C-alpha cells in the first residue's frame, strides 16, 4: 500500500491516493471574501465542505493526515480556512495551531457554497 496526498485544484479537492487510485478527498470551494475593511473578511478563503475516506481504509488515521496536508497547504497559500465540513470542524477543535487561520462560516459563505454546488449539479 502506497498512500499519497495530492492537491487537485481542477477538481477543487485534496485527494488521498493508494497507488494512484483516489481513496479519499477533502473537497473545497475557494471564496474571494466579502467587501469591506475587515482584513479577515476581505482575505481569500477556502471553504472545506466535505471530507471522506473509503470505508475499507478507515481506522488508519488517514482522514487526519489528509486534513493536515489540506490545511497546511491552504495556510501556505495565504488562504483562510472556513470549516463547513463536520470532520474539518472537529479536527480544528483538536488542532488549535490553525486557529489564527480560521474564519467561522457565515450565511454569505453558506449561500455561496450552496449556489456553487448547485451549479456543479446542473453542469
């Protein structure tokens, strides 16, 4: 078993792969932030909305490794983390080192995400 984590920006997700086969993902939508003078609101943000690992790979800590890599790359890219995904929310409670990079979801984030995902379904 060769487990790797890759960022796939074309599919807007971080992928957990076993020998090139996708076995998990942390999906996101990038958000330009709101207008205004608040630097946090104006910063580019990444809304994480779904994290999953195939059932047969469960119990190995792979979701945590995927989350760590996805969040580390997000911070390195200068983006703020917006946790909508229940797994990412729970992960962030335990990993307070990301706290300075987190923006709590707002109705604007949720509306943007809902619209973006609806557009994907129509395509």
